[in-house]
C-alpha cells in the first residue's frame, strides 16, 4: 500500500515538474516574439530622447534629453494637427455611431419591403476596395470646392458597412418581444431605440466607437489628398512629412511619432477587451 | 390614450393597413446611412467605371471617349511593362504578407493559449499593432533601417541601404506589412482557438495522442473556418497596402516595390491621368473580386465545419 502511494506521489511530482518545464519553454519562445513587436516601438521612444550629439556614436543614451518633445509642442504644427485629428476622428466616431445604429435598427427590428435587398447592397460595399472610389471621390470634392475643410475629412466616412453589420449582429441578440411590448405600450420606434436599445448596447457601441476612432486616427491617404494647409491637416500627414522637412532632426521626428502614437495606444490599452470582443462578435458569428 | 384590452389591439394592428408614415419610417432610419453610401460609394464607383472609358483633362473631366483604349494601353500598350511589373510585385507581396501574417498569428496565439506568468501581457503586445498607424510605424522603420545610424545596421554591423537596395527593399517592406498585420491575425486566430471545445483534446489525450497529433488532427481542422476567414481579410488588406510604400520606398528602387495601388496613385495624383488610373482601379477591383470568389470556392473543399 505504502509503496503504491509513494509511486503516485512521485508520478505527480514529475508531472508537475514537466508542466513547469513546458511553461518555462513557452515563456522562452514567447519572449522573442514579444520583442519583435516591442523593439521598434521602444527604439522609437529611445531615439526620441537621445541627445543629438550622441546620435552617431552611442547606442544607449547617456542621459535622457526631452528637449525634442518641447520642440514638437512649441516649434512644429503637430499640436494643431493633433487637435485636427481629434476633431475629425471624434466627429466621425459620433456620426457613425448614430448612422450605423439607426440603420442597424431598421434592419433588425423593422419590417419593410426590400429589407434584405438593401442590406445585401450595403454588405456588398465591403468588397469594393477604396481605390475603386477614391479617384472619383477626390474629383467630386474638388469640384464642390470642399478641399481643405473638416467636412471633407468627416462626411465621406459618415457611415460604414462594418459598423452597420456589427450593430445588427448585436441587435439580433435582443428578444423580439421587447420591441412588441414597447410598441403596445405606445412607445415610438425612435424612443425605443433611444431609451431602451442604445443604453443596452453600450458595450457594442463602445467597441464600434473605439474601432472607428482608431481607424480615423490612423487614416493617411484621404487626408493626404484633400488637405494642403496645416489648419486642417491631420497628425499622421504631419508626422510622415517631417522626414522631408527635418531630415537632420531625427529626435524631433521620433518624438512626433511617439506623440501621435500615444492617443491610439491609450485607447487600445483602455478599450482592449471591449474592442477585441466587439470585433470578434462580428467575425465569429458572421 | 384610451386603455383597450391587449389582444384586440394586437388583432387590430395586424388587420389595419399601415399608415403612410409607418411605411416610410424604416427608410427614415436608413436615410443618413444610405445618403453616405450613395454619395461616397455607389456614385463614385460607377463614376470610376465611366471615367475609365475616357481621356480626362487635368481636372479629371471626361473629355474624349476612348472605349476600352485605357485598358488595352495598360494591358498591351506602351506602358504594359510597368503594369505587369506592378501586378507581379503585388502578387508576390500579397503571397508573402498573407503567409507571414498567418504564421505570426498562429504561432503567437498558440504560444499564449495556455496560462503562464505574463501571458496576458504577451497577448496585449501581440494584439497591439491593430492600434498602430501604418504611417507612424513606417517612420519608425525608416529610422531602424537608416543606412548609417539605423538599429538594424548597428546590430548586424553592416552598412546596407535597406530602403534603396534592390536585393532587400521588397523583403523589408513585406516584413513591415507582416508586423502590422500581426495584431489582427492574432486577435482572430486566438478567438478561433478559444472556440475549440476542450473535451476534444481530453479524449485525444486518453487515446494517447501527442502534441503534434493534437495540432494536426484537432487544432487545424477546428481552426480552418477561422483561418479561411483570416486569409480573405489578409489578402484583401495586402492588395490595398499603400501607406508603407508611399512613405518608405515610393515604389523604388527600380520599381521593385511599385504595387498596383501605388501605380494608381502615381497615375491619378502625380501624372493626372485620371482615366487610365480609373482603368487600373477597375482592373484591381476585378482581381480582388476574382481572388475572393476563388477562395470561397476553395473553402467548400478544404474547410471543415463541425
């Protein structure tokens, strides 16, 4: 009896040890992959505080020199461009949350002729690549004299098939009886959407909002085409053009990159769970 | 409102014809969305098709109807060499970036699948590239690849001009694209992994399956719908990659990174040949459509749905 007990205990011990070994191995293999993602960002941050005279001789800075950050905020157009980016990305986010939740409401709660056809027409736009529309869009807004304005950056992104799709996926989880009951009590569709559906959809709306904001914050080509003055230019254009203007001031450029990454990375950190779950709800069920 | 018994109200609602407002109401909900789609998606799409049949002036106004001449010029005419090169560059780019993105996605999500100290942190890092602007990342890589002070040359002890050397530039661009695609691949593939029922692994373990067997016979088949979906996303994204080419290489050296998308940009917004650029975009649209349809066809044969 005792022999058997010892045997099982030894078996357990070795098994635990083997598991620990596997965990260690896992960590060791994970580390280089984490580094692959992290190093470019850490390097950028390090270059932004490297004193200019050490650029060619040292690898690790002897001391941190934050003067380039002061310069970014006082001598460049970056602060104005950050403001522009916030205005544009914020407006697009709010606008899309409104248009997408309204359209998704019609597609999931209301019955009307041609509902499926219209929904298909909207989903089909996901297949159309941006380069098939961008030339004509550019010519259109140029003819309307919209170039160099906020509206030209905001209105073309006023709605998205992805947003409608995500919100509809979420609405489909609501019980139909909820809508019927509200209608019988004399609640209009508008009020039902505003005071029942939307408050219950906060997680989905948050995920959609974070997704749209990130997309707009990182948008590059459209703002590049339709803006030419710093009054409306967004920060991505400003940062990307710094290499041409200040090719010698490398840490200024790197500080600008860090500054423009901070908002999007903070949104990612704070909204990570919500954002990932929201995106997955669309992907897995769809 | 006069109180009325609920059942009769229900019956009444069903029999009554809908009022005009009730019939219009759904369209009111759709109006803002449809307005955006019509003005900035449907109309410009058909206008692009229309423009592709014309010679245009500097302002993009259609001037001379030329039928399919823009297309034949690109496909077989004087500029066909440049076009077919851009197709070849794009096809290779799409292939390597999709393969690399999927590999990174599978490896990273398998690594953090089991709990270990720091696995939540590693997951956050692997998902992070979705938040990083490709333009900002391109600027970082521009420094890393800098010929004299860049990190890569310092680490390797070399003096390579990574962004202007025909042997390396294409590869470097692919690596950056894979780096940027890691986030979305990781998120979707690890979601797919989490959806595989744990009992499958348990019963396989009882049957004496080793780790490789489990991966081959359970993980891959159960993951195949996710992987299929992810391949489509990766292919479409790779076809449309523009920012990193624009910021890092401008299509060079010697057009070795001149993707179709970049050549469309040059044609339209540098050379103001809007008709020809429109024709190129339609060709690209048809390519992407065809590839996606072929993938859906292939899905039926190779993807396993439980």
